[in-house]
């Protein structure tokens, strides 16, 4: 018997309770009709990091690879691989992709470039400008307090609530601001801490359409899904657009590929009725995640090394190009296909140099021998990868 058939005056029941229903049986036609939601659109906004921000991102990635290799060495000695030691670097990677300006305060001993702006902020301002022009309100979620404070400061011209709503905000103040956001003309934008505002709140409005913007991803996809569902939920009368702002060549894209897209694929495979439910398992273990991150970071470094080498070759600096390529070939976690491509390119560069500069052939023969040595050292690693895959 269907759920609705067990309830007397079922049609009236669903009409009265539709705004309060959170858990629901979507396969029941009457339930589905009663809580029918408006259009929902997801948009990913990817921005290129500035050269200064890229320097911060690469600093964090180098620290990650250094720690990862230390843990691998511990493991080879029979000691435990310490997963917890990566926690601080995972947070640093998120900050580097979103609000790199905080690194001057977090790591004052380092020589940082000027980091007065960050491309994500400019992209968020553009989304805010679009939402305001269309008469829509905007709620911005971030898991990083420095980002929340910076966003409130920079979005002041767009009528943003004067303080970010975080776990430190008194409940009475939070309730007052959110009520004004939902029911009054001002404010037009609120900035919320992800873990503060992703549960127990309803951010729909009977008067204003509201969009959602996720300024930085969380390692748990359910946290982001819960945040979006504060706006896109029963009682929502207007179409909703959920923006996710990402930084290319950063941990953002790794999180998107390794966690969010894989998690969504699992959801669609296991739950055809409700593939967007927020209760989703992680698609891989923490150790598998770290292994994959190391491979992806080294792959980025190898591709960037080839680009630098090609530029040096155009300037006639063959030896400098070979040093860059040699360092990239020594990366231990580099995927086999990327390594083979880089090896073949380096081999070609050496042979061309021997033909064009015969007076330095002995120097390039030594480079060729070093290349062969690297290839021999690589073979046991590839065999170990095959055994692990098997």
C-alpha cells in the first residue's frame, strides 16, 4: 500500500505539510507532486590563479610531496604511515586555492609575494553583480574564516550583511540577520561558514529568489550538498542556481575530480530514484586519496617542467632545459604514461643537441647515460605499481 493511501485526507495532509517535509518517499506520486521543486541549475566557475597565487599553491604542494615521501620511507622501514600528519597541509591547500593572502600571517618566516587579491574573489564579485542585476539574493558558503571575512569586506558595495555568520555568531544575531535576508529588501547577500549554516536552517523566501555560491569545496561532499539544500528545498518557489567557484591548477580541481565527481557517479549508479541525496559515502579511503594526490601533483609539475624546458630550448639554453627535464623525470610517483612521454621528449632533445653541437657531444652523451640510469631506476617502481594494481 502506498504511503499516501494510509493517511486519511491524504491530499489535504500533503498540501499542509509540503513546506515541512525533509525526508520523503519520492517514488510515491502524490508525495512527488506535493513537493515538486522548481528548476535547479549547477554552474562551475573556474578561474586561473595569478602568478603570485601559483607560487603559494606550489609551495604547499612541495611540502605535501616532501611529507608524503617521508611517510613512504617510514612505511618501507615497517613503521605506520601517519595519515593524521597531512591534516594541516590539507587545510593549507584549500587556503592556497581560495584565500592565499592569509599565508603571510600563517607562515611569516617565508618570503611571500604580494597577495593583495585573489582571482576567486573577482569571480565571486562577478556572480554577485549578476545576481543583483537580476533581482536575486545570494548566500555564500565558505569553510575558511579568512575567506569569509575578506568576502564581507569586498562585497560591501553589493549590500552584504556586515558580518559573516559563523559558529562564533550569537544565535539571536544570526536569526535576526537571516530573517531580514529572507523577508526584507536588505541585506542582499549573506556570507556563512559552511559548518555553521549547512544544517538546521531554511533559507528560502516567499518574496525573493535566492542563489547559492560555494566559495571552497569541503572534503566531505555531503557538507556541500547540505548547504545547497538550505535554499533548494521544499517551500522553495523560485528557480535556484548553485555556483561553485574553483581555482585551476590547484587542490580545488583534485577535490572536484577525486571526491565530488566520483561520489556523484556512485550515487547515480546506486540510487536511480534520488541520485542527489546528501548521504553519500566517500569514493575512496584517505590513504588512496593521498596516493592519488601525490600522482596528480607530480603530473602537474612534470607538465609544467616540459613547458619551461620548451621555452628554454627556444632561447638556446639546452643545458638548463635538460636540468629541468631531469628533475621532472626523477619524480617517484609520476604516472607511467606521463613519465614515458617526458622520457621520449628528453631523449629527442639530447640527440638533437648532439647533432647540432658536435663539439659538446661528450657532455650530451653523459646526459644520455644519466637518462638511461633514471630509466633503469624507474623499472622496479613500475613493476611495483603493476603488482599493486593486480
